[in-house]
């Protein structure tokens, strides 16, 4: 690890480049992804603690108006109870509310000599973050497991919705993570890294459809939060590591049915890289933004939104091992 790594950041102004969080017209939220507590080789714990410190520094600046932190999956490395407890303890040091989203590494418990018989990490996730997931501002969070006919197991899909600022911002956290065992297909422990639709009663696809129906009745900017991005890079087979083409198109078809809704797009992680692009060819305004891995780069995305409309006006990337925030901005209007 280099001793002196400058913390780089740059701003992607998606609209209204003049807007800043220096006024009460705007608020910010932060994004973390792929913390991977339990990956000792990557110093995941040390970098998670450092990221929390950096976010608290941002929150201490009143003009930033930091309202929330979303963690888009892979909070743990192998879903062990000790890993969930550790990441919860680290995140509890945040001075602003945080909201965890489950990832594929959070599904199946295993270590170097043992593996659980079923993917029960979602239930452990629910127990670990019970206090957060049952807060009054969490909307339509499932109250238990359902039968998952795709993988012939009980699954507790970690789907929920959050409304901020008089409902101007609607955040929808989604659990598409596969519960399929990876050993047969990829030769390693844990669950497959890809996504499934779960289009059945109590599954993620049908749950999302119900949320969109409810949101038709209120004007807001809709932001999806999930682990896998809808569109994988061309050099990564989406069918295995994210969404296959047929699954991606089915979700696009669902979203397009609700023509009155104002989508920003989706924030994701998973591939341990920064990426900003389009999730769907026929929805050019629906953005797909991926945050790099916290365990690798202490990556943080700081997002600025309009309080009244929920419109996202700025995304700032931050990364590096230095404890002090040193910012370099590049506007892209």
C-alpha cells in the first residue's frame, strides 16, 4: 500500500452545474459499496473505519447538509455473524442515518473449512439491522421469509423504500441477489454473483411493481439502490455476474409502464469500479452510477439533490487512503 495516496475527487454535474450544497435548497447523501468486512487481505476493516471518519467530516460541515448514507451491498465477505456484527458496529459510528442494501456476498455463510447448507444470510442481515429496517421512515419492508421457488429455499428479500423531504425523493432499495450455490457453476463457496428477478408473490420484481404503482400518486424523483448494476461492462458476462439481457429488458419494460414517474436511475456497486452510464438503451435519461469498492479505495460518492424536487444535480467521487479530504473538481455539464 502506498503511504502517500492523494484523495482524488471530481464532480459530475448532471444538470444545473451552478447548484451546490452551500444553500438550504439542497441536501446531500453519501454512497458506500463493497465494504467486505472479513477480507483481511484487503484491510477492509481499516478502510471501512476510515471511510466512516471521512463521511463524519463531511457531515460536520453544516453547509454540506448530509442527510443519509446508503451502502449498496457486500457489507460482509462471507456473511458470517461476526462479520455482520463488526460492520454494524463500524457503521453505527456514523453521525448521520445509514441504510444498508444487501449484496451477493451477504447471502451465504462460509469460512475456509465450512459452509452453511442454505443461503440464510438474508435472515442474518435482517436480524443485524433490525433497528434500522424497522424505523418509521422505512416503507413496505417485508416482515419475514417467503418461499423462493427459483432456488427452492426460504428467502427474506431485503427490499424497502425511504421517502425524504416531504416525499420529493423516493429511494427504493432492491434485493435481486441470487441464492443459487456457486460451487456447481463457478467452483467456489457462497452464492452466485448474479441477479434474479424473483417474479412471484413476495419476490423483488412484484414488490417493485407495487412500489411504482404507489409512487404514481405522488410527484418525486425516484432513485433505485441495489448491489448489481443492470448493465455489466461488455467484457463481463452479465448473465453470470449481474443481469442477463432478458432479465434486464424485463425490468426496463416494467419501469417504462409508469410513464408519469420521474426516474433518476440506479446507484449500484458490485464490480469494484467507478462507472457512470446508461442502464437501458430506450431510457436514455435513466442513469446507472456505480461506486468503487470501499475495501479497495475507501471510495465514497457524495450526491447533491434539490430538496423541493429531489432532482440530483451533482455527484462527487472521493477516494484514497489519506485521512484529510483533498478535493480536485472537474465539471462535466
